[in-house]
C-alpha cells in the first residue's frame, strides 16, 4: 500500500501543464458546486444591502432638494422685505 501512495505522488508530478489545468478546473467546479448555496445567500445579502443604501441615498437626496426649495422661498421673502426697507414710524 505504501507503494501506491508513492506512485500517485510520482504520477502527479509528471502531469503535463494541460492535465494540471484540467485538474484545477475540476477542483474549482467541485468547490463551486459544494458552496453554491452559501455563495448565493451571501450575494443576496450583499444585493439587499446595496439596494437599501441606494434607496436611502435617493430618499435623502429628494428630501434635501425639497428643503432647498423651502429655503429658496424663504430667501425670496427675505429679499422682498429687504427691498421694501425697514419698517419705521415714518414709512409704515
């Protein structure tokens, strides 16, 4: 039995580059098959996190633009009052 282990090691060392590449691809395929469910769940969680971030940023942007419009209205009112001048006893 010890001779079989040595023979396998010797045969692995004598593999050509193409055979080594095929062996690596098989190992990669086995890895993906074994861990596909775990990877999918991680991808879903990542997608949901990115989606939540995008929706949050969009909502924040819309809210800040609405507030900016309110500030423009306040600024316009202030300009009108500034142009009219201060209210004193002589001009009211």
